[in-house]
């Protein structure tokens, strides 16, 4: 311990405090300077700080400023006042580790034969969540999963928001029902019964921040670390990320023209706890899970005590014939958790999705859900309920179905006319994307990466597969947010990139 404040004074006087709004108040500058000196060791533990009067005179600042700074540091625990003055607290361990110390630690680890890490350790499960595609700008052409933002009725939505705020009481500024606003849950239940054939009551609907959070919620509610989850292969990457985050053992199952392929051998070899599927419009291949496979999957799930997560992400946009009904409504008390989202039918930044839980689950999960969740986005939820009940939602869906049907047809024509490499088109007549399968000699990841340089954002089909096969090579093309008049030049560019990416 040192009683001399000379060194401390010298440290504090290295540079004058400045009267500059950007530099902060005198008190803030002095506080930051003292804190840094304590943390980097310039002011040793036990050293005595200058008296408030002396320091104020030396720095040409108010004594009250010094006194207030010392009191603030004492409240934070950096210094401790006593009868002799103010001393630097004896810290049990360094508050910060300087970069030089980190470098030394890395060097010592290398000498000891241990791997040197440039990043701090994280949960082991995060290593299993890998990015399989470069990030594209939101407005890039042919990006999958994006609805037409320019055709959204923003004025009608603004009026719904205004009504929600105007008619709501001040209480809506507080936390709401953890499961979501009841008017929205009731509106969703009524809409799903008519449009999707879903069997549910409002109390079974849980509002989430998009389909991704809804899937993650299903994983948290119904699985334990080490359980097995089945996913479609190729399939939605977000479902795999949710299962990895839940420490599940993921088993990829192939899809064909009738959707998810499940054999009796699969049930016996690796029986699942959760099964993720997109039965009405498989993502990204576009097939529809046949009624025979749907009923067999439900029956086997019941027999084995498994739960099915049905992701009905874009089936509102069926372009040929009547919509394919939801699997959830096929039989009463089915072991199906129905997941939906407004990201495709409204706009992605709304961040509103939902999950319909089976009635037989509600008694077991109600209390945990109330503890796990916090009600929020209340005005947006009330506005969404108004948007549905007023008929605006149905009218918007009708307009978008016609727009997306025309855009899909235009994209098919452009592909047939201008894609000058062998290809097959998948994707059915639904949703917001088409999948173009290419011979394996055309490197789909290279094509997608090169396309990004031209602000074109197709996804490589192989990036959706955990166990890629020769058929998992191609491009997933989104047409929702790209005007039809751009398809021909865009496809011409993709054709050039495909030929350039052909393997020798």
C-alpha cells in the first residue's frame, strides 16, 4: 500500500480535461480517467487519491465535481473512503484483461499444447449450427421467402394500428397475456378453421415472434437433450437450428414427390421425439405430403409417443385449385403442433407467428408457458386482430394470390426460354419460390455466390441438405418480391453464371 498521492496525481494529470460536448461532462471525463487507471493498474490497489481540493485546483475544475466523482467511484466499489482520504480498493481479480494479457494467455496455451482460441468458449451446441449460405440484402432479386413488400396495403395497416392505439387503454402499455392478446388468438382460430381446416379454440393458440420462435418453443416444450428429432432433407435450416439449440440428435429423412419418406425401419432404428415437416408445400422442393403418408405419420407418432411440428409457412398462396388442408385437422386429438406465420402473408419485420398446441397438451404446458414468456407487441397484435376481422387480411391474400400466380408463371416461362443449361423445375403451384434442379457438374454454391455480386440472391439447393445427394444440386428462386418484368434478364444472367460454374 502506498500513502503518497504523487503518482496518482501524475497519472490524473497526463492530459487536461476538455470543455467539449462530445467529450462529455467534466465529471464523466474524470470518472472515466480514474476508472481506466484503476483497471489497468496505473493506480495500484491501496494507493491514496489526491484530496478533492488539491485535485480540483490541479485540473482547474470545481471541487464539487471531484467530490461527486469520488462518491460515484465509491458507490461502484472502485475506491473506499477512510479517515486518511480515498484509497483504491483491493480488487480480488482484474476487472479487465488487457489485449497483451490475452496474447500472453494464448501463447502460454500453445506452449502447453492446448488449442489457442481467439474467441471465448460458448455452448458446445452452437458448433453444430453452421451457416450454409452467404447473407443477401433484403431487396436482392430472386431472394426466397420474401413477399412483395411494395404491394402491401400500408395505409390500411396504418389505420388498423391507429385504431389499436386509440382504442386501447393505458394498461396495454404494460405486459400482456404471455400467450398473446386474446382478440388475435380468437381471430387466428376462426381464420384457420375456415382457410386451413385447423381444429382449435383460441386458448390453444400461442403467439410467437415468427415461425422460428414458434418452432423453438415446440422444441423447448416437448424435448429433452439427447432426444431424436426428424427433419426433411433437404429442408428448412431454421428447424435444424432450433433442434440443435435444444441438444437434439437430428436424423435427416429424404423427401420425394409425395413429401417426407418414412419407413418402418426408421421408426425402429431411431424413434423420434419430434418430427418437423412442411406437408402442404415442402420447403424447398415443393412437394405435397400425400394423404396416405399424412395418416400413417399421425398413427405412428401416436404409437411411438412422438409429436409432429407442422410448419404451414406459405400454403395460403396456392395457385392451382383449392388450398391443401392442414394435417392438424385430419383427425381429432392429433399429435400435431401447427405453426404459422404472418411473415409471408403480411411482411417479415412484423415478427408475428403462432403455434396451435394440441388440446391434450394445454394442461401440462400452461403454467410453464406463463413463466417462460412475456406478453408484448400488444398494439401490433390488436391491430393484426382488427386487420383479420375487418376483412382486410382476406382481401390482401386474394390480391397476393393473383400476383404470385402471375409471377410464378412468368418465371417458369423465363426459365424455359433463357436458362440454357439442362434443368428441371420443382416447386409445385404454391408459395413464393421455385426450385431449379441442375446436373451436378454445375456448382450450385458457386453460382449462388457469384449471383450475389450482381444483387441476385438465389439459394443453393445443396445448402438445405444435411446429407446432400447428386439430386440436391440446383437453385431456389424466390419470385415474391421481384417484378415479373425483371425475370428474363435475371434468368439470362443466371444462365451465364451457371455455364461459368460448370465443373470440368
